[in-house]
C-alpha cells in the first residue's frame, strides 16, 4: 500500500459510524465477532441507496443488462467446476511461539508480526465457509456459502438467454451476500467475512473482449465520481502475474485512497470463456449463443465488473467526511451526494414546548414521507439538531418557527452552504424534490 494519506483517520470514521448509527460491531454484547458488522438505521439506508443507484444505472436504464437473484447455497459441484475448491486459497503461516496465524503475503521480514517468533512454512488455506445441507453432516451434504455471486449468473446463463432472447453483447446483474473465511479481517468494514457484492457478468463475442474490458473499466471508474467521490482519491491498478485470479486473463482494480491507504474498491476482470466452459465440462450442458455474423454457436467471453457494497459504503463515508470551523466551533459534516444521503430532509419545530409548532412540523414531515426519507426531531435545541443532521449527511433541514404561524412559510437550510431560504409550506415538497435532482 502507498504512503499517501487522507485527512481523516479510520478511528474517526468508525466512531462516527457507531455514535450516529451507521455501523455497529456484530454481536457486541458477547464481545463482538470478527469480520461481521451490523448496519444501523442510517447505515442500512446508505447501503440501500448505493444498491439502488447501481441497479438503476446498470439494469433499469440499460437495455442490454437484466437482473437475477440466485441462491447463496448452491450445489457443491459448482465450486469444483469454478475452481474455487482447488484454487480459492491463501498461503498461511503459523507462529511457532505465540501460535497466531497470518497470511504469508502479509508478513514483512519472515518473523511473526506479533511476537517476532519463528514462522512455519506456508500452507494453503481455502477461504470458502463450509456448511451442511440437511440433517447429516457428511461429505455428501457438504457445501459452501458462496464466495462470489458470479457463479449464480453463470449456471443460470442458459435459463436467462432462453427467457430474455438477448443477443451478444448482453449482461446479467446481481446484488447479494458473499462469504469468505478471511484470515485477517481488518480495517473496519473493508475486509470482512460476510459482505455484499454488486456484480455484472457481461457476455461478449470473443475478439471484442479487450475493447469491452476497457469500456467497462472506464464506465465503472466514472460511476464513483458521478456519486461524488473525489477523482484524486481514485486510481486504476492492473493485476500482474500471480495476483491474477485463476479465471482471469486480465484484471484492473479501481482503488480508493482509504484512510489506511490505497486499496481495492472494485475489480473488473476479463474472465474469458473459462467459467462457461468449466460448467459445460462438469455438467454436460452447453452454454452458447448463436452468432448471426458467422452463423455459428459460440461460447461468449465474460467481462466482469465486481464491486463490494460495504467497501463502496465505507469509501463514500470517508469521502463525504469533512470537518470545518464555524463560528470557532468544529462542524462535522458528511457531504453525501443527495441520492446516497440516508435521510433527505429533517423537520424540526423551533420550540418544542409550543404545541402548534410541533403539530405543524409533524404534519409537514408526514406530508413529505411518501416522497423522500424524512425525519422529525424535537429532542434537542435547534443548533444540536442541525449538528446531528450534518453528521449523518442530511442535505436539507426544515424549521417551523413562530413566524410560520403567521406567514405559512418555513426555513429550509442547506447542509453544505448552511444558507437558509424561506419557502411557503405548499411549495416545500416541490422545492426539495427539485433540489434533490428529482424535480
Ligand atoms: N467475482 C469476482 C470477485 O469476487 P473479488 O475481487 O474477489 O472478485 C470483488 O471481489 C469485490 O468484492 C471486491 O472489489 C470488494 O469490493 C468486494 N470484496 C471482496 N472480498 C471482500 C471482503 N472480504 N470484505 C469486503 N468486501 C470484499
């Protein structure tokens, strides 16, 4: 990893996430479990928003990509065919002194990173999480929690072609959970044992694969910028030599400058015809498309943009984080793109002991709820309420004050500029929708 640094550190992000209800440690009351995290009220909204814009941009707005939602549990032979039983491994070393276990490629000087003890020779460790289907725990019932969503799209290739009548090039998209028994889960939600992927398998004519690969790399890179990520915090890195996965001819990682350094956000691979041919070999089924130019049945090549929802959420959180001085006080604000912000608008009464202000604020909030994620709050002073919303990245706050009772207008405050404008109550909804880019 590079020495480059962002202005915010990981502890600050993790503590904001806990304090404000984005992300909690899994099973915290029992001491926590490593590599699994729970998304709180605002984290779940952020994640849903990321998945929604991804689906909207890649499935809803395109004619050439269709969706799928395959099971997490699959036949164990899928993982034989895919090469994961054989090849989805990390080299591990054990410390002969403290007995701790490390990834061999994470050890710098050949000694134990914890106690400096002598290490064993590396042994290969499979990253798939095992489980058993049915009441008997034997070889026949053994299977794995999927380590990538991709295989569900390959094994359904013929079904999807049959029902959709799609011609090359076309894609299948899927969002879902994946599991890996990572040896060293680390950096908050960056490397976990349970995570979500957003994957596209894009099927193309062999010979056009390299051109499509380039197009997808560019398109996916720009996607993150479109939703507000700083261009200078993103870079591309090509995999070299042994780093290439067993199925890939070429892979580019989109890397983000996380608070702990540059690291992978999304990988875009040229998987060639490896997977479809492997499944033909193991299942006896044909996975071909009819090529009208050559009038032949061909096995397509696959370009695969594969991103993690949790990593995207972490990167969007870190990127949105800003600290500034306002009237000599620190203001923390998450400058989320409006499509990603968990809450779009918060409504407050200026005085919570004035029932008519409270009633009106509640009424405005309930009128807005069908149109956008809205929050009503009267549990603190107005300054505190603004600060809370800044910290969860709410683009707009509405205050109902005493004047509202006279002029039927409210104050809308902009998160980023902190400017306030007076808007008549009947115009509030349309004003907000327009400002949120949904007008
Ligand atoms: N189907 C291809 C594939 O799974 P990958 O590079 O191993 O490729 C794709 O994973 C993406 O999934 C990564 O770019 C990352 O965003 C996410 N991902 C992978 N392992 C992860 C982990 N242990 N924790 C969180 N996200 C992970």
